[in-house]
């Protein structure tokens, strides 16, 4: 499409419009400005859809602007980038004065939004078809916007407008590359299909909001006399169950079992604990376990894992349940290294207790699980599935003081951690599992000699994969 293509508004357009010529951005009139920031301040230069007031109302009705990250959107951004062979993928929503990123992959973590005049997506939402700029440095509308002149210095852009059934273009699913290029037919079709998945998520969000509003209108007001007792009960429930699960139980009176397509299960136990329990004084033994497990609880919370339960000397936790994310295998690997470091520290000062030193075995596997709450008197949040069995097998086949991971975890961790292949190990029912010892962080990603503490390079890599900003305090030992 040439830069001379005029922009047409369709007066009163309320349904999905026919393919609409895209606007010629008035940004070209700002050629005398010398910075992208100056161009971004001129909101009058932004092309605007004909149904802009109604479009903004539809966007704000979804209450999605500035909402927390959600895995479903994050995964679509990752898929868009990977399918198109681009280093950056993102989902943006266009507010009246800014482009806000709901999901991002490959972008610097601090980039959450941009002025509307500095966003190519502002032009994308003015049409009904995919908008492609092979080389933004050669297009006067975009050659001085932030992503071109500043980091990450992008040149190629492709975006698909996210148009609702009512005809409102709320934002765009986009990919960027550092070099000029074009997509294949198959890549563009895949990008269109992914954009429809985003619209499905938005429709589900709209229905959920409507459902919650209906429930709120029907819910009778609480009596003041019962408010104190309810608050105390809710506080106790929050201590027993994960926050999201507790909220669902308080809201609905029950917790719906959920199938989680990808979760990371961590199982650990102490070598020789059974013999120790026969020889040690009970009070000293319980005190020792409490010290270990309390430290493990802090480690799980620090690395966004959820403690499930302890059985004797065994400790079980999970990542990706109930709060989902993309990098729970990495979080579990970091937690496992920190658990082993904690046990080593406690062993070095354990002589005064006159108890034999304990060595920890850890097994980790990533796979699908079912989560839910069982019981009606003493609620217990638990997980089930073959992934739990495989994690247990990893732990049973582990050597004392080591971390044993499955090939699934190894696939996620190999870029950041040093792995030691163990080959296939036979399990029940004629099944074999590839195993790896996870030894340490790679030297280039470690801030200590033992390879247990991540450095700034690790944090940058982690942020690039998640599209979120993590400080070293978030990733290192508390």
C-alpha cells in the first residue's frame, strides 16, 4: 500500500467493516522533529477509526487495560513470534492516548506501553486487514517512532487488527523483526488464526464480567453481626489454601477441579530418614524437620511455587498451579538449587544437634495435572496425574544431594543450567524415562562459584522470555 492512500471513515459503522483503506499517518508532517518523543506528543497526527468513541467504550467495558499478565495471552504472543520466525511478538490494546501491551515476548521488560502516536498499531486498527510494513526505516510514517530509532531498533512490522463481532478494532496481534522481511502465506494465515484466539479470550472475559455483575446484584447484603466471624473464617481459609483457590471457595462454596496442561511438580525427600527416625529423640527430630520445611516454604514462595503437602520426610510443591506462567520449570530448577544449598548450610552447623546429617534427593517433572480441593471438613488442595507419578520416579531414581529432572524439564532448562545426561531409565509398564542431573547454573548466568545464584545476565534472559521485569531480588535467595 502506498503512502498516498487516503484514509476513509465509514460514518456510523457498527458491524465488522469491509476491508478499509488504511490511513496515511500525519506523522510524516512532523519530519522537522528530531526525536521519536516529539513526534509521539502530537496526538492529532494519529489516524482514528470512524467509530472511535464506541470503540473506546467497548475496550474499557472489558476492564483489560493495566490488568495483570495472563498465560493464555502470553502464550499467543510467544506462538506468534515463533511461527513467524520473529524475535518479538505482542498483543496491544489502543487506548485514547496510548498503546498498552497485554502480552509481550522479546520486548525489554520495562516496555509496557507507548504513546499512541508512536505505535504502528494505531494505524493497524484503522483497517480490517493485516497491516505489513516490510521496512519501517523506509516508511515516513514510522521511521522515527520509538521502536525504530531506540531499542530494540526494529524494522519489520506485521499486525492483525483485533476486531470484535460488533466491528470494534480494540487492538492488534503483532510481530516485529530487526531486519526487513516478508512473511510467507502460511505464516500470515497462522497469525490470523491466532488473532481469532485472542478475540475468543476477550469474549470469554466479557461474559465473565457480565456474569459477575449479575451475581453481585443478586447477592444479599451481609449482616454486620456476621461480618467479623466471616472475616476470621476467610483469614483461616487463606492460610490453608492458595489465594486463588480460597477466593473461589469463598465465592462459590466449592472449587471446580481444573485440568492444567503444563505444570512442574517438585518432589523431595531425605536419604536415610527412616533409620534416623528410629534412633533420634522425637522432639529433636520434629524440630529438625520443621527447620528444613520452614526454609523450603520460604523458597517455594520466593520462586512462585505452591507447596502442596508434606508426608513424613517428603516435601511436594508445584509450579504453574493455580497461578499459571510460562517459566515454572525454570522457577522449580532455581528452587531446587536453593533447597540443596540450604541443606548444605544446615548440615555445616548441625553437629551441635548430635543428629546425623541429612542429604536431600529432588525429582522434577513438567506435564499435565488435575488440581482441586478434597474433603468438606479439613480442606486439602492437591494435584493428581501422571506428571506426579513421573516426578516421584525422578525423585526415587535420584542420588543423595542431587537434582534429577525429566527430559521435559531439561528441554526448558538447558539454555540456562548445566545438565548431566543419565540416559533412559526403565520404569513400570515397559516405559522408559530420559533423565538428567541438574548440576548448576551455567557460569555465564551465575553470580557465585557453585552456580546456585543467578546473575544479571540470567535476569535479562528470564525477562526476555517472560516479557516481565524481574529484579535480582526476585530471582536470588531471600
